[in-house]
């Protein structure tokens, strides 16, 4: 006991000594991947856990594991190590002395043990199978992990596996917990059963059945006599000794359940609601709810060790409540559930990102700080774009069916454009910034339909709606001068060229027996390039509607070209193929210049640098690659996102790249300067 107290005091002393220096740092630059300038969000939240002394809160996120001061919400450290595609920390557990933290990813085979003060990985335990849950023993000497159909016990000091407890029916384990005395382990399975194991003998003491749903989360009462399990839409309380179900508490689609430190209360959180419920253990009556934001449910909840505070974490924000009054004590922000939409201001000094709670966040790129948050949309923002002069931002409000025009300097709404009757997903400015094009989407995956509306930016009034096509509209693209618009229709094998002022169709381009997968205007607006399902790239004359040239893509019929892009000077065309390669073509002759190889999965986005000397590619393999256009060589490769890359944009000066991924909730700024 004295040793434990000494370690806790040592921990607190180290925190006290080093915290001021840590606070002085810019956490957006902590533990960055090579080539990154800043991390503008903390990633989406997966799990939270209090240190046993209650001074720190660990938050597993898409960026890593953040260590916060539990009282002030200040960032203390960022633990980086889970960085592969399926290696993001989803389960975390503190040792009793708080010096160590164990973590494991969703489909990871590595259990990492961290020094919570230094942030270093002191040991990595490799399980031959994917780990689903982890729990420190009360004495901190061992770790239990749920690994498919078995429970494995590890020696923390040596990192060796010392015991394997096998399930007889080979059911995959979903969650795991040590009892308070360390003599038993509980495991929850996908087959709606739970097992109580005797650690000493490795035998199953009890099998708990009748939960009617998989045990997503399980927790022992402080005295070890009860077990709570959460899953589906119910909380179950079990008698550990007999294996009998004592009570069933109805709630929402559950994600997390836990006992209070005194064992008198159970808290449960759900995926699809905006509150956390608390129940009296003896009576089973609900005492109340703790409300927060209204976007997502809570993925994880935890009581502070003294029982006075309840903390709930959604994917993008953490709420801390007073247990007695149920009032919000503080919120910890900076996390993000997703940031698919990103756009630089024309001068590159500002970056706008889609942010939590239907907002848009404006960042100072140099200082890595938020300077303004734009609030007004009632649903998640789907598209954002700066006007050519950088004074206005247009945003597509998704399911609120509106477009908003914002004053960049004040953050106020200039106009709210109404007229769409379906969710609005994208916006585009004309080159002079006087016209805005918006697109809504409806229908099914098999039959998507889009409506195009043209707006006067100054007045906020609608100019026209393009309605003359009979089939679903697919790809929509403005000509660089903003005067014409092209869209794909008729099962996406026909192009129609529109005058955006009159709404009249000027040209129709038809690709026989093939579907158009991508469209690009040449910088002078005289040529349209299409990437087609038959592995060809067609170059069309805008004035005549006739084919200028056909480029033959991958000759292997198992692959096709699905992205096409002109360089800023119009001399080069870049295409992405299904075989994960990029082709560079000479626009004048139609000859292939280079084949760029390196990505191991599909290419999600291509863009040229403003000077056209570099092309950057983003991939579902989680990497970003910079290529020299003249030489066709890979200049740099950026690795940092833990999910496939969704979007990349160059700053106007070409020195910075901003990127977002599918589901890690991070915006990275990368140094786009080629390494000499």
C-alpha cells in the first residue's frame, strides 16, 4: 500500500513539475507525423477512462490517446503509436497506480502499455488474434485481453502471455473486465452470453444467458458481487455468484455501462440518443438523465473515482456533469467526428473546415488557431467554399435544404438561400464570384437524382433551375470562367453543356455504351475530358461537341479509368486507374508520359499544385503522395491518417496541403515543399 501511495505521489509531483511547460506548447504540433505542419483537430473520440486518483482523463481518439487534466480540461500529453489503418485505440485501461495505461485498437493484434507521464510505449504485447477488450488486474501486475474465442492473461513486467482461457463454443469475445479483487474475469460475447472465469484455475465459474443482445460493455460493482452489461436497448444487472439476472433496465441502443464508485448507481449511454441515463441499483428506477449536444449519442461514460463527476464522450465532445445537480461542469472540445469538407481561402491564410454541431470553423493557418466559428445550419454541413475574392464563404446545409453565404470577417450570415426540396451537398462559385451553383441529391444508390440551382450571390435570389434533363443528373462541373456548366445524364453516359444564365442546353456529348466516371474542363474552357468505363479518356471540343482525341487507358479490361484532371497550364492530363496507378498524358499528342506507381489501394483524390509542377494523390491506403510531374517520380509520401483519405486541397501559394480522412476526424496540414 505504501508503495502504491508513493507512486501516486510521484506521479502527481511529475505532473506538477512538468505541466506548466507542457501547457506552454502548441498541442496542434505534438507528435506530428513526418512532413506535417499541424494537426487542426484531435480526432474522433472512441473511449475514455479516468486515472485511479481522478486527476487525469485519458481519451482514445483517431489522433491518438490524449491525456487531459480532469479538472481543467488542459491537454497534458498525446500518446502516439496506434497509427495503422486498423490500429486506432478503442479500448483503454489504467493501472491502479495510474503510471501505466494499456490500449488496443479495433482490429489490432498489439496491446500497447504506455508510461502516462512520458508518453512512451514501454511494452507491446502481440496477440496472434485480434484483441477485442483489455483490463488491468487490480494489482497492476497482469493484463487480461479478450481475443476472439479466448481470454489471455499477460505479465506486465515481461510482456509474456502466462495463461489462456478458452471458450468451449469458440464464440468471439466483445468485452472484458477484471473483478475488483482480481480473482475472477468477466467476458461478454457476440452470442449474447457472458462468462465468469476463475483466474487461478482458468475454468468457467458461471455462464450468464438471456441478455437478448451482445454485451458491448460490462462492468463489476465495486464489491464484485454484481455485474452490469449493456447491449442492444437494455441494461442487465447480474448476480455474479449465481449467474442469475436480477434486473433489466430499458434504455436506448447502448454503447457503455458502468457502476458508480459506491455501487449504488448505474450509468448507461447510447449511440442514438443525446443523453446519459442513471439508475438506482436497488430499485432499478431511473434517477435522471444528463443531457448534452444533440448530434450523436455517447460512445463512452465514466464516473470520477470520488463519484462526484460523470463524464460522457460523444465522437466530437466531452461533457462533465455534477452527479448530484446534473449540471454541466465543463466541456472538452477540439475533437471532431468528421471533417470531410475543407477549403483554403484564395490567399492561403485561412482554412475552413466542417466542424461538429452543424458549424464551420475558420482557422488561422499560420497560428493553427480557430479564429471564428460559423453557426446557423440546423443539419450537418456537407460542402463549403470560399468565394474567389476570399470575402465570402458558401456552405451547403445538407438536410436543412439551405445554402448560406457568410461574411468571412464577421462570421455573420449574409444570405440564406432557400428553394431546394432535397438535401444540398455541394456549392460552386463562378470565377467572378457573382454566381453560385448548388446541387441537391435524392433517390437511391441505384437511381440518384440531382437538381441544379443557379443563384445571384449579391441578392441571394435564384436565377434559374436546370430542369430539362429527363434522367438523373450525375457529375456537375462549372467551366473555369463560370459561364457554362456541364452535367452527366441518362445513366451517366451523356454530357449536357448548359448556359447558367438562361438554363438552356448548348451541346450534348454522348459516349456510346459507356458510363462517364469523371469530367474535367481544360483551363481555357475549350476542351472537356471524360474518363469512361471502357478504359478510355475522351477529349471533347466544347464549341462543336465533337471528339478531339481518344486516349487509351489501362488495356486490362478488369480495370478502368475513374478520375481525370487537367494541369493548370492545360498541357498535361492526369488520370487515376482502378489498378491504383496514375497516368500522366501529353494533351497535344495524347501520348502517355509517365505511370506513377506506389499506392496499394484505390486513389480517392487527385490535384495539381498551383504551379502545375507537382501532383498530389490521396488514397484509401491512408497515404498522400507528392509526384514530380516532369520526372514522374515520387517526391514525398505523407503518413498520418489512420483511415482512407477523403479530401486534399492545396493552398494558393502551393506550400501547404490540407487533408481529411474518412473517419479519424483529423485535419492535417502538410509541408508541400519538395525535399531537395
